[in-house]
C-alpha cells in the first residue's frame, strides 16, 4: 500500500471515533467508510514484469481510450492513452528500462481526462526515458478529480521496466508516446495493468529477434 493510504485512512478513522464518541456511533460511520475507501484506493499490488526484448509495459492500470498517430515537435509518434477511474490502482510504473532524460511539469486545466483535449491542455508531468536505443515518453495527466501528480524520480536516474515511479490521485490519464515504427499490441477498449500488460514492442533488438524467428520458420531455414 502507498503510505498516503495510511495517512488518509488513519486520520479518518480517528475522526470516526471522535464523532462517534461525541455524538452517537452511527454518526461516525461515514468517516469510517471513507477511511476504508482510502485504504483500498491506495493499494499497491505486486506485478509480474514481462522480460521480452523491446517490451513497453503499461505505466498504469486502466482502460485504453486511444491508439493513434500524433505529431510531436514535427515527428510522428504512436500514442497509447489509458484512462484511470477512481476504481483503478493509481500507482504509476516506468514503461521501459533506461535513464530518465527529461522531466517537465506543465501546469494547465483539469478537464475530463477521457477527452482528447486533456492530452495537451490538462496539468501534467511529462517524462522521457532513454533505453535500448529508443526514447519513450509517458505523461501523467490530471483529470477532473485528480489534483495532485506525484513523481519520485529525477533526471539522470536509472529505472527498470515496470518500476514504481509515482502516482496520480483520484482519477486521471496516462499517455505513452512511442516511435512511429512501434508494434502496438493493444486496442481501444482493452483493460491493462501497470507494469505487467505489454502495450507495444520497440527497438532493433526486438526486430532482429522477429527476423530470426521468421527465418527459422521458413522451409530450409535453420531448425
């Protein structure tokens, strides 16, 4: 569990006890229910991280709401967007292993995170990770309810694929921007889990592996 869950949960539990003691036990029930909700909301389950070459894992739990080509600083990129409801795990993980080259916090609005405009106009944290000859960008985007973005790493830090790097509180969105040649494996409507669901494959290492497997499967190829 993320430690924030203990802070919120214990504080509300104390409120429930105090209100129940000063009035009647039934009046403390709403605060007790909220305490239980916060303990559940800030859960942080362990995940099995894929080890396949070139795999890009989901940075968050949620529903894929967009898979498209977009233009970023004059270059074509593949974008995968994931919407997190208040019922999803909100811990964020690094989509790839590598070194954090850039972290940029952009102040903005708090529009519905499911809307296309939120990717550009909402408050967000934009992280670039270089690894395996590729640069992968992922965004932690605030929504209507999410008013705090947490990121625990800094420029120059080494991160592993699926490593915990932060969270967005109370409903939000994450975007992953990949090279235009990325082999995307998810579609709109898919449910993904942070750190364990593969969004795409990138990099020359993956391409070489696929070429080798294709050659071996051909008649006359090595067995």
